[in-house]
C-alpha cells in the first residue's frame, strides 16, 4: 500500500483501516514533510514499524510515483493500493500506472472528507477545479493520460 503525503487528517486513518482489513502487509509512506507524522500515527495505532517504509524525498505526485515505483520494484511488488484524497486519486493512480505499467495499481481514496449531501463549498470547489487543471498539466508535461 502506498500513502501519499500532503494531508495528515484523512489519509492515515484510511491506510489504517485498509491495513487492519489485511489489504496490504507493507505500507510505503511517500512525500517529503509529513512522512514521520504519518508513521507516528500508524505505529501509535499498532502498525508494526517493520511494516512501514518511508520515501521522504518526493514533493509532488509525479515524484511520489517515480520514487515510490523504484522501491516497489525493489520489493518485487505485483499489486499495490494507492491511498490519497478522493479528489486526487485519479491523477495519483494514473501517475503510478504510467511509471510502472507492470504493477497492478488500484486506488482506495479517503472517504470521510468527501462532500456529503451538499454542493461543495468554495474550498472543496477549489480543490476539484485545481485537480482538473493538474490532470491536464500532467498529460501535457509528463504524458500521464488522465483517462
């Protein structure tokens, strides 16, 4: 399982839920800045330290995929679950698939932060709009197809 950095309120609990369900024996935490906080949360909830690997150099989704794929290949991973925010999951999944087409990736995005029963507020709309812009940018700049 790969959890992307950049958010520490909803992603770590999602990873913990999936880990407790037995979805993946190893958790790769990817992203500079909050790796240690995510690790502390998970180990504080009973995840063994040996089950956690850190990739703490990436600063964007493209690098999460490039650097994370390197570690997944070293471990000879055939299947991986990508955990990120619900609005970011398409781009993240497409990036990982782009950089490692031989690995079977699925997404299991956060759910507790989804707008429920209301039109997204201005902050949520900004996330969604910026994600569409980033999808297009990743397609043009890196060849990561958004479909």
